[in-house]
C-alpha cells in the first residue's frame, strides 16, 4: 500500500448509532481493508484521580478528549504507519494500561460525538457522515446501553443526560451537522444507507488499487 488512506468521519449525538454504523460497514466489507478509530478511546487518562473524582468529569466537552494524541495518531495512520491506540474503560472512567495496535489500512473510519467540532480534525476528513436520530430515541437507547454495557444506574444516566449530555449536544454536536456530506437517519439498522456507504468505500478501494497497479507498471 502506498497512497494516502481515505479518512471517513461518522458523527452524531450519543445513542444515534455511530458505533453500530461503523461496525456494520466493517462487517459488510469482505476484505477488511478498513480500521475503525473511536474518539471515545481518546478520552483523557484520569488514572491519577480517585473514582469519585472521575465520576464528576464532564465527558461532553471538547476538553475531555486528548485531541493532540488523536490527531497525531490519525496523521500516523494517514502516513501508513501503525499506532498504539488507547483502550478506554467506561466503567472506570479512564484508560486501561494496555493499548491496541492499529495497522494502516486503505480506509480509516473515525467515529465520535465531537469530531466535527475541531476545525483541524474536520480538515483531515475526506468524507463526513452525520447519523441523525431523534433525541427521545437516543436517550432510550443510551439508558439501555449504559445500564447493560457501561455499568450505570438509571438515575445516573438521566442525571448526566440532563446536566451535561443534552446541553453539549445542542452546543457542540447538532450545529456541526452543516459540515456533513451525508446524513443517515436512525443509525445502525438503516441497511440502505449502510449498503450505499459500503458501495462507495468499495469503489474507493478499487480505484486506489488500480492507481497503485498503474504506478507499478509505469515504474
Ligand atoms: P452511539 O455510538 O452513536 O452512541 P451506538 O451505536 O452505541 O450509538 O447505539 C446505541 C444503542 O442503540 C446500542 O445498544 C445499539 O445496539 C442500539 N442501536 C443502534 N442503532 C439502532 C437502530 N437503528 N435501531 C435500534 N437500536 C439501535
Ligand atoms: O458512544 P457515545 O457517543 O454515546 O459515547 C459518548 C458518550 O460517552 C458521551 O455522551 C459521554 O457522556 C459518555 N461518557 C460517559 N462516561 C465516560 C466517558 C464518556 O458516560 N467515562
Ligand atoms: Mg459509540
């Protein structure tokens, strides 16, 4: 592989279905020439704080993320170099000690609530997708997911939603819809939208492969 990978951004409110859409695209591509990076993996390390202190952090603010490390890692992947991606623990509200090696691929998907809020990050993205799901559906999905998978109580999810998640959505997520190239309604099980994205990605990969084989022939 020699040419620059294509970076696709998937943004949308919490519970909109970003992670599910990214996984569905990955599963539909037979060659797996694709890497998924979650902005969530780049929440700041808080291992120096007590658990009690970590529960008080506002996780719905751009400053909650280590944007420098995320942009550095994306640049590495775009230069066809591997990275050691942090692994985030939602139950402990901090990074795990281990990291995951991510190898460069032709397609990199970056998904997260605030990836369009950062103008430098926005400029790095070749294709921007906004997953658009109504707020009532998103909160229901989030309650179920956070209680099942992120070790939360109903009260804590509702309290967090009203104090930080909802205001941040209106300030940092929804206004950035205007930057999107494509809007996918309802998220993860919108098979038509996923098929269209998969067809687009396959055609990008084919074109890159043709370009690379022409380069080899001409050398
Ligand atoms: P996000 O990453 O945007 O917060 P997720 O992909 O984690 O959202 O989806 C939140 C929850 O909603 C998950 O439990 C997921 O299985 C579920 N979900 C995602 N898309 C749909 C959909 N179209 N219909 C029903 N449930 C969905
Ligand atoms: O997958 P999703 O987009 O929902 O992930 C982002 C959400 O994760 C944010 O809305 C934030 O409130 C939540 N979060 C959390 N606890 C953490 C880190 C993030 O509830 N420790
Ligand atoms: Mg997610």
